[in-house]
């Protein structure tokens, strides 16, 4: 089994919530590129195509061998979504965006095959990009 993050949305994400999440996603991706030298694209083999962040979807993957499964987050309610990152560098971006969802969207929760140490880079990225001080209050590791 690979290293995976799982999430659920009890309801559709509202316009104000989505605006916050997409704003943070843009900051996180920009910070990952400038501070950690990690870039993402729409798909791992489409380097010239930027990540998709629009009114309905956030979608990206690592580039070339640094990619694994595409992270795809929609606004629609969902009982089960996941992204297997295999601990590749873009995992920190995934963790940071999942935390943004947990903070700004009531009814959103996520868990992971990883533990607190595995999320440390994503925590640092989220905190750097947003000025927050994330404390893991919305994360649980997989049993």
C-alpha cells in the first residue's frame, strides 16, 4: 500500500469558503516554488500546463518523476476522496491545502497514512504561506 491522504466533505463548499481555500492554494503553490523549489503542473507529464485553480476545482501533480497521483479537489460534497503521493515532494502542497480546507470549510475532514512527522513539511509550508501556526487539530493518522 502507498502513502495516501483521504478526505470527506459532508456538503458542498460554499463560495466564501472556496475563495479562502483557492487563495491559500495559490499562496501555498507560490511559496513551495520560491522557498522549497518544488513546482507542480496540471499533470506530471504536462510541465507547461499550470495547476488548475478555478471556481470549481483545484488540480495538480508533481512534475515528471516527482509526480505520482494527481491531487483533485472539487467543491462538491463527497464521502471519500484520496490522493496517493508516495511521499514525493508535492506531498507538502497536498497537506497544506487539505489543512486549508479543514480550517475554512465546516464538514471537511482529512486523515492520512502518515503521522505528524510525515506532515511536518506541509505544516511548515502552510504556516509560511499563510502566517498561521497550525497545530494538527484537524488531522488523524490512519489506524
